[in-house]
C-alpha cells in the first residue's frame, strides 16, 4: 500500500540515462548535488542544485548525472498523492481561485531555491538524518508548509500541476510526444512508454496520424534539419549530431547517407 505522503533521501554513485519511471504519485524532487533531467511525452526539463522540481504522476524518463569528479548524486524526494493536493485546495479556496487566466497544463514545474526554500530543504535533511522515522502527521505538516509557501509566492504556477490522468486523446498524445522529442535521443520504445502505450499500440496510432512508421518519420525529420544546418556552411557534422538526437558521429553520418545518398561532408561541398 502506498502512503499518501513520504519523504526519503536518495543518494547514488551511478549515472543513469533515460531510466523509465512510473510515478504513482506527485513528486517534489529537491536536487542537492548533481544534474537531473526529466522527460514526459510532451516536454522535457533539466535542473541543477539551485532549482527543484514538482513532477506530476505518470510515465517519464529520468536521467541523473554526477556533476563533479568524485562527487555524488544527492537529492531529497517528497512524494504525495492527488488526494492531499485536492484537500489542500479545498481548505484554501482563495489559493485555487487566485487567477482566472488559462495556462497550458504542464507535467512539471521548476522552482528556484530562495533562502526560505533552502532552509526548508535543510530542515528535511536534518529530520532524515536523525535516524528516527518521520510520522505521517509530520510529513503532512511539512507538505502543507511547502504548498502554502509556494501558493503564496507562485500562485499561478502552482495551479498548473496537472491531474495524474491524461485528458488528451491518444492521437493528440502521440503528436505531442513525437513533436517534443524530434531531436532528443529517445527510442520509439521510450516514446511508447511516455504515451502509456504498448509498442504495437503506439506504432499503430502513429501510422494512423502520420501514415508512416515512427522510425522513418523521425529519421526524415532529423535529416531534413541536418541538411538545413549543413547548407548554412557554419556547422560541420561533428557540431550538430548530438543536438539532432545522435549519441555518436558515425551513426549520424550513416543516417544522413541513408536519406541523402552522400555523406554530410560531400553534401556541404556540393552545396
């Protein structure tokens, strides 16, 4: 059984890239050391230790990197479910009605640490280091404290934490996922995961929307962009392959040749 709220310390010496995470609850991720990036179907975010994240429940890809040599990845994770969020807004109606503006729903929010938030995070660290288990009541109190502060200082942003269930239809979700990740190093299997679909279902939905396969569509879009950049003359293949979603130069050259029939260098010379 999942607790309604839980606070844990997470440390690691291992770099993880695009780990598939199924968040069953919303999550405040307080980064203390290292680098963190999170990717949902429709958006991606990267933070450093001067920031922290509020993530909505759902499927995402997480990458955790150690920033300095001999360093560690350190964070404090604060999980809570939607029932507590709904209860908070019921008890604080002025907070939930602070603005009539309509905002694009986001799967995450990024906050900058200020002196109050730095002290708040340190207080969580001291509580966890005490060796005594935190009571459910204490964890709820700390969540309440944090939500009240964020609601007062970031009233419009805090409203944008979306519900854990997707309101978008499947075709729209596929469009959002592939459009947001054209130039990211993401596999088709990972795109399917982000869309909460099996690989076969994702491919079928993709073909319905784009009338082609995901791999072919992504390859053509990336190579189209590559050709535009190379034609400008100020970039070489070695300058652009990573930004177009490739981990190494040789794979990029092979893909370029598959679409354009010549290598990137030959393409530049001919143009």
